């Protein structure tokens, strides 16, 4: 029996009720999940409850959680300050489709963190936030084309499901990546409104902007590409994009759905000291509640008042904004960031020591609460590096081996990253590392 078969067999033995429940869910819900990405073989475990830094499945297994709801949970599960605030709001109303004070209070907290943000509008998800930011940017510039980065994920609206995970044989030239639509149901004509650029290559980006001068109205960038681990910008790439956008009259959008409040209080804009025109936010700003936001320079955001559409019945729900305000004011404090950063450094050092002792090739990419182990010595600077150097099958073995040890190291797939929450403590990092230490010899034999 090879390593994968052995790990899979152990997992199946641990999760018989999950298998049964999952098959029943599939009778009612396509793929058995609420978001297609969450389905994986042989079957996902089915959650019974979550508390603090643990998930508990229907089989009675407990998992030390570093997935944290795909990064939406930097506060951890059921943080008492957040749950108390929301419980209070339940008695005062859960939805007002009229103005209320929490709109200003939550917006003000976001503005304190992002210097480039003068005005804010709320949405219900990261997809909505990037979708509206792109629309506002195009309306502001009066130009229809979007420029996005190869391998970046910005949600599931039509314009951004292009060249998100292009297979290796269809990539095209590194300086002019192929445009590939990645979902059935998206019209071919959508691709005519989008151009694709590589990450960490300013010269190539400028060439594309020059070729489509007076056509590109918006550039959207994950400042850290989180669809390929934790791929950071190099050589002033983000600042260079700022200068190019100014030169070519393009609105510059930071997609901070994953990086926002997690790599720094003011997200990647603060961490890399770059000022975009618009910022899209979601996930951890809401402490596990369904929320999104976008904001930016006043003259750009006032486009909403001039005819750029932004509507939504549930936008700015007081229930959700109570969570947002509590998270930003009371939970994600300076001390909390120091705590999480210290834990991140301990986890990185532990991984690298264990890999060195076991003879495993690899390194860790980490920024504050976000990190990932790559089982390669090669530095990942863009999507193509990830395809070339990351052995996804080997990483799958690592992921299931950790799961069988009771540690959920990050969301399923080698492209994802862990989130360390404010409720994690040193003992949880030690437990994570002990699990890795126990599986490292097995992995070393197979690398």
C-alpha cells in the first residue's frame, strides 16, 4: 500500500459518519457543499460544532484549526466579545434597509486602518466587494477593460474567472499569459474585456498597458497572491504598479479580501506602504460573519452618486456591522497582532527545524497570521513558479497526514495558507509542530 492509500484508508476509518452524512447532503445540495471548492476526495469531514481554535466533526474527532474558515476567522471561532455584541444586536434588529449609526461606526473603523480610504460601502462577500470595486473603477476612468494578474483569485463574478488556475500546457508566453475562461456559463465575449499580466514583472505589465493604452480602466491585484500559497511582491512591484497606473490613467485596486487586517492592521496597503485607489475587503474584518466592503479615494467613490450601481438588500446589516465594529475596535488590537506574529514566527522556525532534521526539502512563507510550507527550496514568485516547483500530490499527503493527527493545517489544497487566530496560544503551535514532527519521517521517505 503506497503512502496516499495508507493515509486515505486511515482517514476513511476515522470518519464513517461524515461519509454517511455527506452522501445524504449530496442528495439535496450539488457536490454536497455550499461552495464547490469545499468538496474533496474521498469525502470532507462534516462539522458538528466549532469553538475557540477547534472544529469537531460528527464522528467525534477534534481538529486543531488553522484553516479558520478559509481565513475569515482571525478572531477564532465564537470569540466571546463578538458573540456577545451580536447577541445584543439580535434583540435590537437584524436588518434595517434604512440608514443607521453602525454604517458610520464600522466605516470609520475601516478608514482608521486604511489611509487611502475616504469613503466605504458595505457588501455581503468578497466576490461582491471586488465586483463593485471593478465597476466603480471602470466608471471613474471611463474605460472598459480590466487588467488582472495570472493565478490570482478575486471571487466568482464573470470577469475575474479568467486565468485563475490555467493548466501548465495552456499558459502562453510568460510576458503575455493566455486568457482562459475557467467556468461554464461565462460568455466568450467577457474575455474581450479582460487582459492578463504576470505577477512580479513590471516590464511585462507596462508592455500590456502600452498595448492597450486608453482601453484599460482598472487593475486589480492581490498584493500577496493567496491563490498560490503566500506569494509576496518583490523589487517594489506594488509601488511600480502605482506609478504605472498613474501614468496610464488606470484605477488601482487592492483585493485585500484575504490580506486585509490579517497581515497588518491596515492590510497589505500598510504592510507594503502602497496607496491604491480602491480597496476590496471581506473575510476577517467580520469575525466569521458574512460581510464585505470596498472603499477608496473620495473622488472615485463618489462615482456611486453619479450613476455607478451599487445596491443590495442585506448590505450594511446591523447584525453584521456590530460584528465588524467589535472585531476592529476590541479584538484585533495592537497586542493581538503582536501575539499572532510571535506565534507565526514560532511556527515557521519549528517547521524549518523539523524539515532540516528529517531531511525534507522545503521552506515556509509567512506574513503575520498567514503562512504556508512549500516542500521545495525554490522561491515562489508567481503562478508559474508554483506550477513548476510545488508537488501538489506530495502536499496532499502532508495535509492528510496532519489531518489524521488531529491538526487541520490550512484549507484543503497546496495553494492555500494557514491562518493563526488571536485565540491560538503557544501550546497550540507546539501541538501543530508535534503533529508535523510525527509525520515528517514518513514524508521524508517519499520526497
